[in-house]
């Protein structure tokens, strides 16, 4: 019934329903925008397809997620869409006066810092608090696994060099053991004092998503927050 039809807030589209990225896809996307002008479109694409999609649909507000899709990334994308729509419904003055700390506090991101060095704990905690974030801090890999059994986190900052269970082993357990960790797809950013060639590859091989060198700089931390938590952290 057209009179009772309500547009969707978001449309999730697997690009591989089309045989090729060509005219047929162009017509399909354009028709979606005609029928659902106020809906956000999230495209699920295989590696290598993102560049072509961005070129073909540069005039459209598309969100592209590469497959295999991680649950938390999809959740964050949908949450960002709903958050934007909510803010667009507010008076303009209300939106323009919203500062960075207020916006991040409203979203209540959950961050876990895994760091055994007390000084590094304080430095990282201070930087995050300056951005309006109040993370949980644990001193070991075992404590990280315990914390993750009790709470779902949006991001984990993982020290690589820790006694007993280092960051690499902890990450491998998070990614593979559903009994010890129920959120295997949480973004994990490595924190390491080593800045040698091959360190980043070692982190990625262990299952980490990214890498920050110590001593951690505020600009590097903000870049990672923006990348994995959304545009609220663009500085």
C-alpha cells in the first residue's frame, strides 16, 4: 500500500547479486535512489571492487564494506546511519553547538586497553579521556579475555610485549576461540615499542587490524579512533 509505505533507513546490498559491475548495476542503484531517496545504501563488496564502485557512484552517498564482513563493522555502519538521521531531525542550532566530547560521550564507545606498563597505561588513559572516552584498562592478556567475556567492546588497544601471554597470542585466542571470547571480530589495534620492518605484518598475521608505534602520539590515536569508531573522531 503506497500510502502506508515507510522508507527504510538503510538498505544493505551485496554487490555480487549482479554478474558484473556495469550498466545493469547502474540502473539498479539509480532505481533504488528514486524509490528510496532518503535511505542510506550499504554495499558489500569483494576486495578489488571498491575502487570501481566509488568511481561509478561518486555522486551517491554509498557506504562500502569489504567482504568478508565483520559483524562489528556492519553494526557500526548501521549505528552511524541511524545516529546521523537522528541528528538531522534536531534543530540546526542544537547540532552546530555539539562538540567532540559531547558527541563521543553520547555514543558511549566501549574501549579496552591491554597494557602491562603502568606509565603507558596512564598515558593512554589520559589521551582517551581528553577525547571524552573512559576505557577499561587491564594489565595482561588473561585479564583481557576475562574482561571480554563480561562486556562487548567496540575497540581493543593491545600491547604486544607482555609477560606470560603477549598481545599476539591474546589476539589469536580472541579471533579463534568462541568459548573464551564471544566477539571474535572486534577491531584490535596493536601498540608496540618496536618499529622495525615486518612488525606490522606480524601484527596483521596474528589477527590484529592495525598498528600504533610507541610512544603513542595523540594524532596517531585519533586516526585509529576515526578509522574504527567513525567520523565523530575526525579532528
